[in-house]
C-alpha cells in the first residue's frame, strides 16, 4: 500500500534519516516541513501525519488542508496541545509515544526523591565552603510514595519505588485496571487523601480538563510539612501560584519540577529562587536515545498502518489520553 506521509519537522532533522532509511517506510512518499507552503502539493494526497517537532496550531492548519489524512501520530506522550477541534471531530486515528519515556521519567523521579532524602544540596554547599558538618539523612525505605496518574509512567515510578522499599499509594481514574498489577499499590480515594498520606508525591497524570490543577490549595494544605512533590507529568497538574505559596510557608518540604504551566519558565518566576525547589528544564526524559526510541515506535505503527493492523497507543480523543 503506497502512501504519502507528512512529517511536521525540520527537513534537516537528523532523526529523519532513520525514517527515510527504514524498511517500514519503503515506497512511502515522505514530505517534511513545518508550514503549508513547505508541504505544498503533498497536502491533498497525504493519508498520514507524523507530528514530530512542531506545534498544535501548525498541525491543525495542516490537517485542515489535508482532507485524506486518516492517521496522526504525535511524538509526545501528552496530546493536550494537539487535540484541536478539527482533530477531535474528524474520523482520524490519533496515536502517541506512550511508554517510550516511562523509564527515564521514573529514574528522574527516583533521583529527585533521593536529592531531598539525602539533602545533596546541603552536601554541595558544605563542600563548597569546605565545612565538615555531618547530619542525619532520610531513607526512602518505608516511606509512602504517592502516585497521581498510574499509567505507564506511574507504574514505572512505582516499580523503582518498590525496589527502594517504599509503600505505594496510587490515584487513577479507573482503579479496577490495576487489580492484576503485581506491584499491588493501595488506591487512594481522592487527591486530598493521596496528598495527606504521601511522603513523596509524584505526578504522572495526563493533562485534561479534569486533571487541570489536580493539586491546588486544598491538596497542598493536606500535605505533610516533610513531604516532597515531584512533577513529571504536565505543568498544569499543579496550581503553580498555590505551590509557590505553600513552599514559602513550609507547608511541604520541597518540590522537584520537570514541567511548568509556562515553558520556558519565565526568568522572573519565583520558582527559580526558592531554595527548596529543584528546577529541571523539561529535560528528564532527554536521554541519548530518546529520539531514536520515539522514531522506532512510530515506524512500528507505520508498518501496522500499511498492513491494516491495529495501531499501538491509540488515544481516546474524547478523554484526551
């Protein structure tokens, strides 16, 4: 089955070499660009779009000018920025890259927990000042790890947490889907209940209208003053203004944030200067192989699409994940 594939990316992107040389793409007309002008005549006959390194507005414009498209694949796990009305309403299958980033994000979450448990910041400050000041550190073993959003990323976090001896408490929309999970996390009844019991709270939920500001003033007030919040999901899961206020008054011990409500994080944002915050520039999943792994997942789906087989990672466009 021959097809035309629109790739919303810089044509010089080195990762596209893997796409062009893959057997899965043999015979596929690949047209790359990040504007209607760059894609040109290929728009009318295209049947698939790879949303690789562009924005949601560009995807919406391209989709509106490509009437024959039946499948869109996003290189991101979160799809809130690409779910335009045009995509939701059309009979177009949307897939994402769920699963590719789970292990790297879980490692970041574990590292963030250790950063606060062992107070590495204090160690570096003492080292810089040449001060020999022993102090007590905390153990993850026996602590309660709360996980908001128990999908691929949440389960990967839970697996590492369990290996460190942590007790798992999870919050998910459909807790019955974890009934056969070998990690057997306890399920929390509400976000506030999750916050109240967690020593470390990791956010790994998708961004939807229901999860926006999942952690707000009431949830932050329920947290222990010794608790740490780690966000590897989406910035909008947290009311950032409320978080800053909670951190300033000592309502929780600290926060490690890989995602923010506005990115890049504005230079004047107070999160930069709070001593109990670890700021990551949305780089927790940027491993040496993340682009290649994302491309390999797409190529597997491309092969399935051409063969008329079920695609991996089909997104429920109504739910947003």
